[in-house]
C-alpha cells in the first residue's frame, strides 16, 4: 500500500495536493459530537471513556475524509495524572488546583504513576488504531511544558499567562523544577501513546507567544528539544509536529533546533513569509484563520487556495492556524477541503 500522505509530508515529500486535517476537528461544531458528549455526561467523562472518545475522534473522519485523525483528549489530563485536581466549569473552561512554590512541585506524583490515570487514553488510541481507515494517519498529542505550566500555576486559562510569568521571574528554581517535571511526564505520556498505536505526535505550545527572548529559548525551545530527542531515541522513525503558537520569528529555525519534523503555524504569520523562512527547513502545517470556518464564502476559498499555492514548492500539511470554533458551519469545512483538493 502507498505510504499515507501525512507521513510522506512529514518525511519531507512535496505533494501536488497537500494532506489535510484540522485542529479540534472533533468538537462542538458537529451535531454528532454534541450528541456523544451529552451521552458521556460531561467533558472529562468523555475524555476518559475509550469507546466514546474513539467515537468522537472517528466522526469527522466519516463526515469529511480527513487524512489524519487526532486523538480526542485534553492537554490537562497530564497534570491531573500528575496529581493536580481538575474540573471544568460550564461556559468558563478548566479549573485546576494551583502550584505556586517548590513544595507544590514536590507534592506531585512520581512520573511513573501517571499511567494509572491515563490508561483510558491509551485504550482510546488502541481502538482508533484498529478502527481508522487504512489510509488515515493517527496523531497523538500533548501540551508543551510551558503551556501546561501556565494552567498549573494559574489554575485556569489566563489572557496573558501572568501568574506563570510571575513565578518564573520570582522563583525560577521552583518554576524550572515544574517545567522539568512536566517534561518528564510528557515524554512518558507520548511514549505510551505511540506504543498504543499513534503514528505521529504533536506538541501544542498554545501560549508560546507570550515567551520573549531567552525565555522562549529556555521554556519553549529547550523542553521541546528534550521531549523530541527522547521520543526519537525510543522510536527512531516517529514523526513529531511542534506548534509554538504565535512564535513569530521564533518559528525560524525551530525545526532545526528541536529536531521536529514539522512546524505548525498560526495565522499571525503569512504563508508567503513562512514558506521563505520556515518551510526551507522541512514540512510546515497550517495556517488558515479559523474565522473562515464561520464566515465561509469566496474569501474562504480564495484564502485556502492562496495558502496551498504559497506552500506548494515544499512539504505541507494543510490545517487551520488554530482550532476550529464551536460556531463554525460544518458546510464550510467541506468547502475548505474541496478548495484544497481542487474541487
């Protein structure tokens, strides 16, 4: 059988039609997802129910025929497995118990203990490895250490990640210890996903853009480099996608510096700039603005074609610049796919 299109792109192959998947492609914009989530009872119960988590992962594959499926889970399952309390407030998002000093870091569970909590996630991966169409790539993922740390310090999402910056600047020893613990846990978590059947893994550093200068190097680049190096030592042929969102000039050279096979791009950079500065090092993923999934129309088609053209001279995986939003129109996803594939 011909190698899967996503794997060909990640290996550095330029293809006439780029493969496509979409961040948050299993989610609230789909009526079938909302029905399954209601069946599960709440978001966390859905994440920890392997049969239902696999079902919502498969739904967009059945509907759209994406080239990849991404495991349905949440980046905050790892901190929960490490010992943080985690719950979700309807309409407001996640809440966690907070870590504000070294004592909080030291109270976390040993890394070797995370798998007990995360075992249902690995079971979801095993189901997907069996159930996905043979041409569809299975992507596992985790949050990058900086982004996960911002939630663990603040206890919630924040607009500027100020609590994590404050701890970083006032008690760097404790903050570095927290980053190291998350990094260790992320390696083991992703390793287990790969052993369960994930063919590719992605590191989501959603808040990398708030790190400037040396902090970007120390807390976005270096942890990604350590995670990637360790995973590739264990799984030499494993492709890894890194997403230091809103990294700006930090995107330049990120693949070379970390060992990532692909850099995912948000839509704050143009595809023309990224083709010149980032794609020169290998595969890029992105980067249609997610608002097009709401507004649709000719602008959606034109911008999709512009991105495909801009990246056409190198390896490219088409995606959004951020996750699809709940108010998106499912029909616009079909329009985007048709525009990518030449329809």
